[in-house]
């Protein structure tokens, strides 16, 4: 999804729902889920060998201290591990091909591999300085990264109870409609990657409720 939250808000006033368009695009390229030693040993290598270097993967229930590697990969990738509560516990960014014994930490959890967002068209492109408002096309700082810490709204998505608490907080904060939708979308996408279907449904329902309420508000104006 390109542009800042202001772009999203302006587009919405023009009848264009950029967030929904982004969600539809994301749905076309869902990460592959890998379970068991054999699938996880192969990882993304078969996809890279076939030329599909944009694919992401979720390695489910990885034991503690399981080393990863990027042998056979064609482009740099990001490797992130989340514990059973959904907390990020290990992160390696822009790992180039051919690296062995990448530590994943003393926790059981899910590991997510994604193509490095800094890698584009045969090289690694450096992101602009955080806080400038500039976000390059394809940057992972569009949806998942906090550009303005003062505007941060903490979210939790490990359990349905966490999701409901987050929804309640978002509905009651003094933020623009588009900002609230963005926050809920972050929770939804993170939960989707982690395979938390019930949590995904909670965030989706909350967004639908907000959209309906905002539509009524605009009609009254």
C-alpha cells in the first residue's frame, strides 16, 4: 500500500478505499505454511529455484534453538520469530543468500520468512530516514513500521481477548477514521500470518463496524 495515512484519508473522501484495495492485493499472495521437519528443511528454496522470490513462509511450531540458513536462496530475506504468545523474540533483516547457522533463540514459536523489503531489482535499496514521512514503493515501513512514535497505538493480537481489548481501545481513541482502520489492519495482517483465524475475524468485524458507523456520519454531514 503506497503513500502515507494522509493519502489514505484523502482517497477515502474521494470514494477510494486504498486499504481494501491493499487487502485484496495481499490476499493474492498469502504466505505458505510449512509444518514438520521435511517441509521446514526445504523452506522457500523450491520457490526461489522456480523464480518465485516474492513468496513468504510461516514455519509453524519451531523448537527452541533451531538454526536457520539461507543456502539456496536467490535474494536477501527477513527472518522473524514469534513466541507462542505472539511476541517478536528474534529478528534478522536482509540476510543474504548463503548464510549458515542463523540463531532463532531459546523459544518455541513460529518463524516467518519474507523477502527483504530493502531488496529491489537486483540490489539492496536503503530506506529513507525514519520520521521524514518518505516511504519507498514496496517498503515494509508502509503498514508494519512506526514512523511516528508519538502517534503509536499499542496493539495485542496473541489471543481473542487481546484482540477485543485492542478493538475497544481503537474505537475509543481520538484518531481519524482512516488511522483507526490502519491500526486494525496491522493487527489483522499480523494475526493472519500467525494463523490466528479467530483473531483475524475479530479485527475484520471491527473494521466493518467502523466503516458502517463512518458511512452514517458522512451522510449526516
